[in-house]
């Protein structure tokens, strides 16, 4: 989930070039709606989402048992999102890795995705 249209398209294109099927959402609500329709192999999440923040999204994901096993990579501009954010451990919310914009390249993000899910 990436609210920035240009960055979202870049990430989507990069992942698709490696054979991944990508469903991209710009908001927490549209991502939750997409989860209702089909379960992804992985979620890439920005914590700064506007109306619903990424932490609220993570709590919502964790409230449904069938969504709890989905690996999550946080890809965020929020430099404070190391191990905890708002006093909550990201690991307990299902986060496997945290990458920071703009320091993380698209190549590094794709490499991290490959660690958690096979190319289809």
C-alpha cells in the first residue's frame, strides 16, 4: 500500500518485471477491501496513510485470523519506525521488515520481497 501514485507505480512495475502479480492500493480502506477479495502472499505498507494510519491497518489485519500469517514489509518515510511505533512492537503486529524511504532503492525493496515470497 503506497499513497504516492508515482512511487506506487514504480514499485508495482518493478515487482511485475520479476513476475509478481501486484495489487496496489493507495488507502487503508481500499487495501482492506482487497484483502476481503483475495489473500496476498505479502503486504508492503506505508505507515503514513492519511485518514487511517498504517498502525490502524496493522491492527485491523491482526483482528482477522486468516490475515495474520501474511508477511508485511513496512516501507515508510517515518524514520521513527524502527522496532516500535507509538509504543507498539511492529513484530507483534506481523511486520517482518522495515525499510526507509528514500534510502531504500526499488532494487532493495524487490530483494526483500523475494526473501518472503516466491515469484509466481
